[in-house]
C-alpha cells in the first residue's frame, strides 16, 4: 500500500493481556475474538430495558437465546431413577413469564440445588440457553442465569443505564460474561483509529468512532444506539466497498487479449443448429458479454438468473466465441457431480461440434474435456495433454483445474459456476494460467438481491437473465402438513404413482444420508430428553427403504448421496436421465444443474430444515420439460411456526429474487451472506443488507470516487489500517479453509 505506513492500531492488543488467558481462550475458541478491537466490534444483538421483559412469545427454535424475565413459579419433582443415588432423581421445573408468554425451564440431577434456592417466584434474571420443544411447549433445559438485583452495586455497575445489552453468545459464554469483558476493555475505545475520511464523516453528521463504540456498548438512551449504529454501518459498508473498488481498479488496469469471434466459426455453426431462438434477455446478456470479451482489459462479470433461465447456454456461447478467437475456455464447477453434468449437457448441446479431431467431427469442431480429481491416471494424462496442446478448446472441471500441473495452451476465459463456493484466491490462481489474465464470467444460480450483489460481488459487473425460455412449464408448489393431516402425505405418494403411470419421474429429497457416521464420529449420545423432544431429520436410506416396501411398492426407487463413489453417482444419474429409474431419493447433491426434463414431481421431506433459496433451487429441478411440475414441501412443523411461514412463502411465489429477499429478511444479521463467502465479506455486524440498501449504494459511490482520485489512499492512514485488518481477516480465513 504505497510507502506511507498505515497507522499503528492500539486496538490490536491481544485479549489475553487484558482479560487473562482463560477468558481469552474461551473468547477465541467460541467467538473467534482475539484482540481488544475484535471484542469492541462484537456488538450487542439487541437491548433489554430494565423495566421491560423479553417477548417470550417469539423465541426462535434451536437457537441460543438470552432473555430477561421473571420467575412465576418453581416446582421440585422427585421421580424414580435407576441412575440417581438412593434410586430417586430430582427435576426442578421453573416457569418464567414476561406478560406475553411463559417459558418452562428445567434443571436435572445435581444441578437443581442452586436454582432451587435462588429462582424464587418474583425474582428477575437473565437466562441463557437453547430453545427446544418438549411436550409441544417451548423450554430451556439447564439454562445459565444471572440474577438482576435492582440495588446491588455489582449489577448496577455492570449494567450501567437502563438498557441491558444482550450479546450474541454461545453455550460456553453467556451474554453477561461478554458484557463484563467489554466493560474491561471499553476504555481502549478512546484510542480507536477512525477509518472514515473526516470530510465524509462530518459531511454526513456521523459521530466519531470512539463515541460510536461507547454508545453501542453502554447506551443511556435509544438515541445513543441509533447514533452508534448509523456510524458503524457506514464503517462497515465503506471499508468493504473501498476494498472492492481498489480491486476493480487494479483489475481494470490489467491487460487482456481481446477475443472477437470470427464471422463463420464454431459460434455461427452452433447458433445455426439451435432448435429454438434465444430469448430477448439471453440476446441482451450475450451482447454485454461479447462487448467485454472484445475489450483490452479482462472482463469481470456476474451472470445471475432465475433457475432454468438458460445461463449455461449463455456461458457456452461465450466459451465458443473465445474458441473462435483462438483461445481456450475453462468452466469450474463446485462438485464432481456438477462438473460431469455440465460436461454432459454441453457436449449434448454442441453435438458433432464437440468432436474436434475425431471422425464424424464437424468442420469447426473443438474438443471438450472433463478434468476432475477422481479421474483415472490415463484419462487425466490425455486431458492434460489436450489442454497443453490447445487441442481442447473447452475444459470443464472441479478445483482440480487449479492445480499446478494443469497447463493451458492459451486460456482466454474462465467461467465459474456457483461463485459463492469459490474463494477469491482460487479465482486468482486460475487467472495466472493465461499468458495474460483471462476474462472471467461468474454464474450464480441463486438470484441475489441487488444489495447483496453490490456487497459480495462488488468487484464484478452484473448481468441478469430474468425471463424463462419458452417451453419451460409452470411449477405448482404445495405445503404438506404431515403432522396435522397425515392423509395429505398419503395423497402425495399417490401423486408420485400417478406421474410414474404417465411415464414421468420423481425426486424425493431428504436432509441427511442416514449411515449415521456423524454421530459416531462425534461420539454424541442422545440424552433421554433429546429422544423425547425431536425425531432426527429424515434420512435418504431409511426413506428409500420405506417407500420401496410401502407407498411406492413396484416402482424402481434408487438413492443418490454425497458419500457414494463418483462412478456410482454418475451411473445412478445416467439411469435416472435415461428414464430407467422412477424415483430418485437423494440429498441436496441434486440442488443445482441436474437436468432431467422427464422428472415432474419433487417431494421434499422435512422441508423446514432447508433454507429458502435451497428449496427454490431444488424445485427448479422439475418442470423442465413440456409437462407441468409439482413440488410438495412436507413438514411436521405446526401451522403458526416461522418455519411453516417460510414454506408458505416458497409455495406462494416462483420468483427467485423475491424469495431471496424473504430469505435474507428472515436470517440473522451475522450470516446474511452465508458462511460461504471468503472471510471478511460475511462478517457484516451491523449492516443489514436489505434495509441498508441506500447506505451500501452511497458507500459504493464514495469509495469509487475516492479510489479513482487516490488509488493508493496516500492521504488516509486510518482507512488503510482498517483495510489491512479487513484483508488480513480474509487471508486468514482463507488459509484456515486451506
């Protein structure tokens, strides 16, 4: 970053020197917090007012929560137990209330004595634990708690003011312990280095960084919180956008070989063979891409579109244009199954144009090779040779393409499928394979709201395919409430049989495989409470077994999941594609890119265990032919639960962009961008991507103007410090992932 050193960051002091080694260790292990600055940026998730109580009525299931409530009553039960001393076990049941609802707490065994003495009716406390359901009621088993005594010195000092900060916590680190640690390091906030240029800060009336940190952790009024959040949102948006703007700026300086298709080459031959015309959207997007490919600097474009909008066709035309111009194109897929499918569908689309150098190949043909990690040595050697000589114009593969051994003759274009599974470093490694940096096209199958695109893919230009091609059939979606109405489920299997009788096929998707290695590996024993409370998620192997012997008897039912050998997976997919299998029971390995137009029904078991965009992806596997598709979302969740509302939303609309907004609004801030993005990009702390659309857009403008004027940021040492921290985190996370 130029010669001017970034400022020294006082907040980079390690936590162990301030809090002591034991606390620091827990903070590092459970929350990933290592320095004073990390802890100061671990903001409260929300605030409780001392006089008010949490809303118990809307607690999320299976999440770690902290609530402030009052004990309504407490009962000690004694029961017969072979494990307890003297054959008698004890269970303490405490009911807490907040006026809106009640919540059961339960303590077992030796853990009952202290709460039995302390949690007397009328006592107020903060309780932290994981919400579960027992006998159809919400409960916290063995919650940690901290009594709130109005007058005691200690509590008042720790919970200054009327607003009690509630921190994102874990089982090992309750909110109040984090609060106490923050109290200890808060004085250091005075020395925080401000990343915002002064003109920008004062121009927008934002408080200084030290003031913002103080107000977010120790607010006296709601206005304090609002000031702090407004300021911290800007930091987050701006530093991230500057990082992206610098990267775009650097990319735009790189030279690239312009690639213009020749007038009567393989692209023309391919277009002549297409049995349909391109939609307007496809033509528009292809033009944007071809204009970029003809430029002197590398293309960096994100191609996003609805499930089934024909992204593969657009990408293939771009690859053929580059082959025409004498270069090679590589397509990177996140899994072997997907790489094989892309290879199959692309060679099918190209027909004899994919048989370069072979008998029966067309005049302009090229070779299309597949390269994955599990290929045999001979096949791999042949593929590598075809790439090095330039014989193969198109290569489709997994991460294996990035390895050092892979040499290209003249790599002109890289197409990355499902970018969010690819780190930036992998993109860079592949870029280094060309004589000059190749052009880059990133495809994502999950439609992303504009703001997320600006935040996650801010260094790419965006093209959107928003129409479905002709010939795609509509998909009807219904929620099947298995618990309330078991006959609905029976009807679902009848529908599958009816479709099979018409010669169609069906998918049944389950959340897990069912060979229970996971539990063996972790050595987790389920407690009797667990057993009673929730059944485990449905598994592919069990469901397939039940269907074969029961409701789908007589149909051919096969399974597909991630732990099968690649050859077996491929064989099953081929049989399914050939129509030899009626029903495929699978995990989400079929989520993206599977194309079997004859499949018309998709039954998703335990659908509430999948995310919104995942359900949308899965549903996109049916209705690909001329027959209408049907998607059945099976769930045991009760009518009023948030999970059920999510499923209703998916059933109600086929618009992926709309669903992706719903999806984001329902998730917690922290994982807005999923864990999948590399490092710092997913570490949004106060920026809620959907609500803060304006801030993100403005920060982006400001960042681009700043970087154009001063790419090295010579005048802004504070901003450089913040960038170093952001990029360090990104590098560090990347290294951890290996």
